[in-house]
């Protein structure tokens, strides 16, 4: 389903994107062409095991009138909702206290839960590896 994302870029930074339809859901990529994949990952991590309904996309024309979205541009991304609503399971892992603190700080900075951050990090790590 096509969802609008608002894209912005500060000098010397990656492209940042936010989903107006998914409050608190953000994505980032070094290049514009990386935003659709980053947006899919962000949507999957954002909803995770959440049972709340996934909202329908807003009209980009209606959003463009908002004062909250100035200085950037809009991009429509195709979010595969079948991947967004995968069933989560609880796992028990052991990590150092300092690592958990750093994970929690970074997840909070991104507006994510610890679980969403760890799932996103694991997916990115596995995507970067060649398949056997």
C-alpha cells in the first residue's frame, strides 16, 4: 500500500523520513533511493507485535498544507503490510548492562521500543551478509 513519507535532509546528514500516518515511526538512509527499503523496515519495527490497526494512508495533498511539513519533500513508498504484521514471539537473551543501556538510549532517541530496535538491527545485520 502506498504511504506518504515526509523527507528532510540537513547539511552533512542522512535523509530522514517520517510517516505522518504512523506517529513516532521514522526512517533514515544515506541516499534517497534507500528510503523505500528503510521505510519498510521502520514500519515493520514500529508495529511489531502491536495489535492496533494499521491506519490507511493519508492524502499527500492534505498533508502538504500542514505547517509541520516545511522545507522537505514528499515521497510515496510502497509498504508491504503483510510483512508489517508478522507475529512476534518472546525471547530471553543476556546482554551486558552497559549495552542494554546504550540500546535503550538509541531506541528512545529514535522513538522505538527496545524490541523494535533490536529487531531492526538484526534484520539489517542479516541483510548485509551473503546468503550461503
